[in-house]
C-alpha cells in the first residue's frame, strides 16, 4: 500500500509529502538561466534543452512577478466555512484550502469552469462549484493582468 499513489485522493509517496509542486511556468523560470548560460557557452546539455523547450512551450504564464502573485493568491484562498463536501476520512481532503499539487495543476491546466476543473483535478470535488468558480476567477484575473502587461510573457 505504501507504493500506491492516487492524486485524486491526494495520496502521494512519502518522498513527495514535503516537496514543492511547481507549475510549468515556474519550471521554465528556473531552467531559463542555466539554459541561457549553456547556449552562451555552446555547451547546452540535450536534456536541459528539451526540458526548457517543453516548459517554455506549455507555460501559460511566464512573468515571474505574476507567477509569485498567482501562487500566493491560490495558496491563501480558502473555501467559506462549511462549504467543503464531507469526506469519509479526516485526511487532507477535508481541508478548506488548496494543496500545493492542486495549485500547480490549476495553473498548468487552466480549466474553463468548475466541471472541467473537477474532471482534470478530481481532488477538487470536495469544493462546491461556486467555490471553484471563485478559484477560477483568481486564475482569470492573473492571466488577464499578465496579458495586458506584456504579450511576450503569455503563451497560448
């Protein structure tokens, strides 16, 4: 049972319990400098180039300030008291906040509505559609702010 993981129930191997979940924009940001140094010196490692190219291609938001702000807003978000669905056990799923895995996945996947969010990230089922809509409004706000500041930092 120890090796079994289930993201829908937020059950991860112990090694991942305290790991920081990054969204693809944060990965791109962290790979950017090593990639640029490798290119400048002519010694870019193929795996670094592939990882950076992938992250750059799929990151919906690349503005470092917006990435910090959206992470903070999603980490601070809390469902109104009593609106979370009751679960069968008293683990992480009963909490009224998003867990780091969900924060990263919301930014990566950028769902259009509450139903799509739950389809893509089943652990969000514990929140009401109204609560999820408020989370998605946060995403929309930061994406709009990012796109109005500089189109070069947004990739769709």
